[in-house]
């Protein structure tokens, strides 16, 4: 296996034969580093890379997030398709905006309570134990409530979304191929997500419910794209008018029933 070190960076960036001083200067100026698919199993000392902003480490064998204390300037971290068991040691990444952790072995979304700028979290397709679903730590969710706008939780055996209602600035939720089946659960979160523009629930049992699409459109007036298809304004207006008409008919029927009951009693 391979450890991510300065020597590995030198080997993969063409600086292997330069002087140590030149290499250190190069590392200090480095803003993007791509070491994906290098059979890396651990992250070593990268302390010279103080200006690193984007780090690609996907498709490796990394089992622990570690040694990122130097990375106060990182905004994008790509760790998908590794062997990571837990989200940890990310508190030094104060400027982190996008975190990619799909295809790992994480069972609980936690360890994000010290990251105040995170805008995107991609944690789809975790290798979960049989019969288990991805869980969410309330402390981390509350910490992300105002910053997170994009969340990908696809293919994680998730059967309810109510605990995610605190994510008040969510604009895009991707929850494909889960176990969502209750419309009431969706009603709760869609009322809270007043900035939601896009949601993808393809492959969930709820998609088979009668008038599923119509009900979602009526629940979220900000929604622009549902399951990959654009919602036409004409379609929303028709549904809103139909709903208003139905409510008016119900109210008229109730009034007539009440008047009839009062007449009979008289």
C-alpha cells in the first residue's frame, strides 16, 4: 500500500529531481492536488501545502481522515470511493465548502459541527451493514442548518427525512434509491425547506403513490425540478387553481349541510 507523503507528491508532479528548497516553494504555492486512484491507504504529512484549496483523493484505499491540520485553506475535498469508516478530524478545515464522501463505509453523519462554511455534502452509496440505514447526528445537522445547500444521500436505505428539516437553506436534495414511502414525512420537510429548488426521489416507494407528483408540486411552491424533470409554471397554476376550487366546493358543501341541519332542527 501507499502512504500520501511529500515524496509521493514529488513523484506525481514531476518535481522529483529538483532541489529541496525549490520543491518546498512549489508546495507552498500549490492550490490543486490530484492524487486519485494511486492506491493510497493513509494520509501523511502535507504541512508544506499551506495554500492547498482543492484536494482529490478519490478512488484510493484510505481508511481514516487524518493529518489535515495544515489545510485551513481547503475548500473542496474529494474522498469518495475509499475505505473511510467515520467522519473525523475535519475541524481545521474552516473554509471547506464541498465535501465528497460517497462510496465509503460511514454509518453516521457526524463530526461536522466545527465546519461553518460547508455548502455541499455528498455522502451517497455507503457500504452499510445489512439491514441498517445511514444515521445523522443532530449536533452536526444543527451546525449545518444555515450553510448547507446541497445534500446527496442517495442509496443509503433511508426511510424518513424529518430530522433533516433543520437544513433551512437546502436548495437541492438528492435522495435517489432509498426507502422513503410516507407522504406525511415529506410534508413536514417541504414546509421547512422554503428555498428548495430541486429534489430527486427517483427509486423510492413514495414515487408509486397516487398523484405523487401533483402533491409534491403543491407542497413546495419554490420547487423547479422534480426527479430530473422541470416543473412548468402552467402545470403549477393548474394544480393551485384545482386545489382552490376543490376547497371552495368543500366549504360550500359544508355550509349547505350546516344550513340544512339548522332548518331541520327548526
